[in-house]
């Protein structure tokens, strides 16, 4: 019997954690949560929590912050977009802003988009762990790892909502970097290149926290070394950041 099969047998023989206990342990004892996934790969509660908060987040930014401020923030982060608006006729500029406003209204689709993103990311993690590092995870287990592992982003969105109601909803609000959990937030008013600010903003406490949790979860459910899981998770995260930085460099 393989090591991972033996662990699964041990987990099925002992009383498991409830879904609420799993959510709590994700923050205080993550190894317990991810080990329990070997017994039961349910992932509905962390997804439900994230989906409900996503809807609340969309409501708050659209109604408390407002579309004009949100659009201004997007324009501020793109020199090419600023140039387009500056050189456009009033009618064309209004059309561009209306297009951006429509995109923000799709924020209410977060539960669907979040699920789709989770399905894709879990497949990428599963394929990388199993085919490159010799893991033996199942897809549903990896899906559970993803939704539990990204629960710190639930706290991040909650902090943004609290900050907005505390008064961070004026002209200073930046949807792309809403609260000071990364170095880029504190340098946003400097003369640094936009690509460098994007890089510094990506070094975020909550993003790193999620990456660490995903590393632990992948290692446990796939039965691979923690170092291998770290290389895999942080490697994909680095690629994602690299693409963001490249996009920022292109857009100016």
C-alpha cells in the first residue's frame, strides 16, 4: 500500500472535522484541514463563504465607492488609456468610460467567475503535482485544497469592505491596490515606473499566505515533498506576477 493510501485509510478510520472546523483550522492549524481532505474532499463551505463575500464586495464598491471613482482608478494605472481619453472627443471619451463602467458591473458575476477560476487553477495544480512531481492527488481533493488554501483572500476582501465603510471610499481608493498589505501601496504616489509598482504590489501578505497554505495542502494531498510543492506553487505564482508586470510595462 502506498504512503498516501495508508494516510487516507487512517483518516477514514478516525472522526473527521466538520466543515466549520476545517475553515477555522485553515487559519490556526492548516495541516489538520488539509489532512482531513484525504478523508472527505468537500469544498462547498469555503467556496460559499467566498462567493457570498464576493457579492457583498461587489455591492459595496459599486454603491459606496461608485463607478466614476473606480473608472478613474483604472485610468490612473494605464498611461495608454489616459492618452486615449486625453485625445478622444468628448463623446468617444464618454463611450470609453461607459465601457469600463459596464465591466465593473460584471463584479456581481464573481461567484461564477470565482468557481471557474478555481476549477482551472485546481486542474493546473493537479497536473503539475501528479505529472511533474509524481503525486497521486485526485481532482476533487485539489479543488478542496484550492478553496481552503485561498481563504486568506476572504479576509482580504473583508478588510477592504471594512476600510471602505471606515472612510476609504473617496478619491484615494484604488481597486487594484485597496489596502496597505504590500510595499507598492505605500509607494503609489512616487515616481517609480508602473511595472515596478505592480511588482511591489504583488508581494502581498495575503497572497503569500495563500501560497504557503496551498503549498501545505498540495504536499499533503499529492503525497509529495513540501519543497516540491513550494517550487510548484510559488513557480506558478511567480509566472502570474511576471505576466502582470509585463502587462503593466506595456500599458505604461
